[in-house]
C-alpha cells in the first residue's frame, strides 16, 4: 500500500522537483569541494636541479687536491647580473690564515697557494728573517663592476677569479701594510714590491699602488686576460 492511501496529500510536482535538485546539489558539494584559486606568485617554483661541475673544473679540483691545502668545492652559481662561477672553492686551510676566502675560483686558489708558498714566505725570510703567519685579504667574490664604477664591465671579482691582499703579519707580530708601507722605504717597501712582482709570475693581472688610484691600499691579483703587471 502506498503512503498516499493513509490520506496524506501528495506533494505537488514542483516541490518534488525542488527537493530533488537540492539533493543533487548537496551531493555534488560533498564529492567535489571548491578549489582554491592560486594567487599569482604565491606558490614557490621548484628548485632547479644542481648543475654538475664542468670537466675543466673537475680537472682543476684534482690538481688542487694534490696540494697540501684543505678546501671544499662550491656548486656553480649564476646571477641575473651575469656574476657567478663554475669552479668555485672555499679554502679552509692554505698553510697561512687568510680570512675572506669563502669563494674563489679553483685556478685562482692554485695561484694563491703558489704565491704564498713559493714567493711570499721566502721573501719574508729574506727581508725580515721570519715567516708570515697571517695575511689580510679584502676578499674574493663580489658581484660588481671594475673598481665599482657604474657602467664598467664586470670585475674578475664578479667571477670569484680575483683576490685583494692588504697586509701581512709576521711571526713577531709586526704587520706590513700595503697602504702605509709601499712608499715608506726600507724593508717594508722592498718586501711589498717584491711580492707584487712575484704575484705577476703566478697571476695574469696584478695591480698595486703604482697602478691607479683604486689600489692604494691593496694588491689586486686575478686570473683574467693578461699578462698585465702594474
């Protein structure tokens, strides 16, 4: 027997249609919740896969491992300004403390080690009778133009391919500074000019206080296109 046989009036067809539509809408809402529309720039892009070092970089790392130094390789780096490097290393121990060598190209690292070991230390013993036990650096990697001049081409520092040296501390505690010692005469001046010339045998470009007004307080040495020694 149908429910209508108990005298309950049948629902009008319009109401039945409305109830059916509501049931369908409710079911759809449970099955498929509203999607969140992504906002522009909201979700971070997946990180690019690390780039493998080039064969040239690997060959340089192998040569550096043969030297009595401690270092770690750095992943290749590139910036929108064109700065960066493919063969960077962080020198942890090069025989003498040299702060600021957080990123330096592998060829420049080899040149720096050779300059300190083969040139700086023998010259320190020659002029002062003692070794250098610390070297003050103005750093290596810096994304900037040559001498930080607007519109100039990128410096070798922008590729971690250069190092700036400001002073040498001797075992006795005495410090020989490029800025005050270059033109002072005596042992300080002779030592500084000798290590400057020795740098030209290890690096492609070396610029000191006689080079220009931008290098009055340090020796700039890089592995760019040379030779150039001023």
